[in-house]
C-alpha cells in the first residue's frame, strides 16, 4: 500500500444538528496540487479547516504521512489529543486564510519569524535569514520591516503565505486566499502560489478562481452538500463534467467567462 | 477677595496641604496597583474562564459597577469593622477603590481581548503555537495596546474617586482643604485651589495617556 | 464574629430608603435633562470650525472631566454663596450635576456626530434642505441612535453620582442608608439593601435603554 501524504477517511462534521460534512474520503500524494471547488456551504472550507484542526470533527480520520491528526482511539474511546500534540501537528500543515490574518503589531519579517522562533525554536538570526529568504521569494524583501497596515491586501497575503511556508510544512492549505482582494491584486498572489506549485509543494486549495484551478492543479475535487460530488483531472472536470450538479455549478461560475 | 491674605494662609497651610496631596497620591497608586492586578484576573476570567467561574466574576463586576463608589467606600468602612476586620479608614477606603478599579480594569481587559479578530488565534494555531504562546505573543500584546489608554483614564478616575475618602475621615487633599476652610473661612479660594490641584494631576495623566497611545500605536 | 443577619430593622426603615431612591432618581432625571441640552449644544460647538465656539467648549469639557465631582459639589454649595450665588441643597446639587453631565454627554454626542458620514449632509443639501433642517431631521436623529449604547452607560454612571449629594446632606438613598446605619447599627444589612437598590435601579435603567435601542433600531 502506497503511503499517502494525506489520507481522509469517512470525515463527518456537524455544527449542532447541521451536518456539514457527510463522509468525505480523499487521498493525496506528495507533490499533488488539488483544487477544491463547489458552491458556498458545500463544506469545502470546513474540510480544509478540519485538516488543520481549526474545527473539531465528530467522525472519521485524517492522517498526514500515516500519522492520525487531532484524535486518537484508546481502548475503543476516541479522544482529542493533547493541546501540545495538536499544536505540533498543526505545524505539519501551513495555512493561508481568506482574511490574511497577519499579526498587525509585528513587521512582515516578525510575522514570519514568530513560528520559526517559538515553535521550531530557531535562534533569532536563523529565523531572520529564513524569513528574508521567503519574503524575497514572494517579492517582498524590501518590505520586510513594514507593518501589515502599511501593505496592500495582495502584499499582506503574500506575507501570510511566506509565514506559512517558512515553517516548511508537508502540505500547504489555501482557503480562498484571493476572495478578499481587489481584482487587480489577485494575480500577484496567484503567481506566488503557481511558482510554489512548480517547485513541487503539495497543496490543497479552496478557490473560486476556476481558470486558476484549471491551470495549476493536477486534480480537482467538486464538493456538493457535504460530500465529494465528483473528482478527476481538471481537463475532464471542466470540459466533460459527468454530473448534472457540476455542469450546473460550472455554468454559474466564472470559468466560462474569461 | 484678598489675594495677599489667601497667599498668607496658603503658606501657613503648606504642610497639611502637601501631606494631603501625598495621601491622595498614595491612595490612588495603591488602588490602581491592587485594582489592576485583580482586574486583569477579572478580565481573563470573563474571557477565558470556565462557565461557573465566568458567572461568579460576571456577578461580581455587575454588582460593583451598579453600586456608587461612595456606597462602596461607606460600606467598606462600616461593614468590615462590624465583621471584625479592623481596618483603618485609609485601608478600608483603598480597598473599596481597588475593588471599584478592578471591575473597570476587568471590563477593559475583556473588551480588548474580545475585540481581537478570531483569525488572529487561528493564524497562531496554524503555525503551531500553543495557547500560552498565542496569548504571550499575539493576543496579549495587541490587547495591551488597546488597554493602555483606557487604563490611564482609569488612573485619573481613581484620583477623582480618592476624594470620597474624605467622607470617612481620611486626611487626603480634600479633607485637609476642608479643615483649612473651617479655620480660615476662605471657602471660595481654597475649594478653587484644591480643584486646581486635582485638575493639574488629572490633566497630566490625560496628556500622558494620549502620549502612551501615540507611542504604542501600530504603524499603518 | 458572632454577627447574625437581621433585616427587621432595615425593613422598618425601608420606606425611608425608597424615598431616598425616589429623590436620587429625581435628581438624576433633572440634572441629565438639563445636562443633555448643555451637552448637545456643546457637542455642536466642539465640532464647529469656528474657534470662538470650539475653544470655550473644549475648555469647559476639559475642566469638568478633570475635576472630582465631589469638589464641584462642595464648591457650588459652600463657596459660590461667597459670590452671592446662593442655592438650596437640592438646587445646588442639580445645578452641579447638570454642568457635570453636560461635559460627559457632550463627549458622547460629539462622537455620535462624527460617526455620521458627510455624504448624508451633502445628500440633504442636494435635495434642497436648509442647514437647520439637515441637522434636526437627519443628523440629530441618526446621532441619537448611534450614541444610545454609550449614552446608556453615561446615564447610569450619572445616576450613581447622585450618591454624592449625601455629602451636602441631601436626603437621597446614600444619605438615608448612612442614617439608618448609624441609628440601627444593622450595618451589613443596611449596605446590602442600599447597594441592591442601586444595582437593581441601574439594571432597570440599562434594560430601558436597551429596549429604546431596539425600538429605534433601523431594520436591516
């Protein structure tokens, strides 16, 4: 059996009485770039957040490199792992958010350095040089000492991506990272993601940018009402959708327009 | 109004006035220190406390904030001696002000912590920080910037509230002033003078607050 | 300790406390009504571009905010008669609290006025309203809705400040409580009942203001 980078088995998640994930199965290999598409409320962001344990989930398992995330089963009892253990596991994945969530009281470089120093326990100098390397990579080395409030939305998102990726995660999660951006700033962020993909970074993207999903990913997952509705390579998915639902969704999305 | 006469009396009364001023400042400082320590605990309990603790602390702050400071001062002065706690008027008064201060600081701390967007905690979690680390490097420093200006204001509130201790016989600035007036009958001049001293202290605190606010502002 | 709670004596004087509470509320009502008028006028002065309106208003607010209210109360009652300005206890206190409220309410209203987008004034001008019509039919009603939450806490805090009238022997709630305390020696009971009366009144005031807020809230 090949060892998967990410393996999701029968994932169930509810908020109170509302079941938002109704048994999701998904595997992902090293170097995969997978886009998750679907209408709002289909559960795609929730699934991403479960992988990073930002959401609790009630059933199923998520494993990274064969290591179960967030929960353990001891003597038939499923229980949440210790906070410290979960914190360590969260660092296995990097996450970029729709709202960037940069720490406003720290410079761009400091934002990137925080995890390196406090989680990876690197010295300040080591952290600084790694931060500079990644800020350079996203084209913002000159802005290293600027505060988030002094940067444009696109620049903030690039710093946020640098902050996540500097932790050297096994897998990057992107949660609608361009949705909060002005249209003219979207491209600079997509370019950064694309270049990371070309370097072989494994990533999982929730996105509304269909054209981008088509270009960057080697697999696309269509989420529909808490389940995987359809998945396959982008060419088949976008040009020959099998299900009614997906072709409906693609008609109303931006794919055809550009 | 005879300015020369007033200045004469003022010079004669300089020692009691300075002593009163010293009392006013020590009362305020003690109340702020104890009140802030207790208030930080109150704020943390209101924000992160488990449910029963949160309810108890909520009840405490609501009760304190619903009661006039003067009632707290009088109650502390009369009640504590009745239950056998032998506190001087000074101690009872400082205790009342500290309790009052704690409910204010508690609300300020809670407000500042709750005003931080949820995304900050999530971003901190996502890079693998534990909750204590998240609090120390992400939430705490941001809350502190929010808290500082309001906290400096509370300090000015404490200086003003310290006048209430004159009513239970603590010889702070206002009571000293009243004693001088009862001997000299210069009520207009000396009340004005006392008001002026309080104004100077509070105005300085207010200016300091603005300065702190500017100093700690996040560049944008 | 050996102190057993016995509320009988306090219940016998409960009418007195209620009368005191009624007077407290009346003092607050009168003072805040006058204070609101002063505050609204001052707020318009504070945001005025005309320095002759803005500066005196600023000085008034700064002086009141930085002076302890007890000093103001004593000053009005004991010192102003020296200048021939003589008022009865109650009038003197209402006068002081009204001036005091005016400064705090001015700040509340000023923040409310500043929160209204300039576009609304321009829209009003565009459909041909006069400056006065714009202020009274657009700006003031919107401002009033915007400030309700902070107005609520200011009103509650001003209500609590009526306790200071006890310092010049106005027979309001705190004064009556202190009297009962001294006469019956039921110290703990007296202060529990008195603070509860304040706390309950404050919660009712807060609930009324919240109801008003809901009533006036713009559907969205």
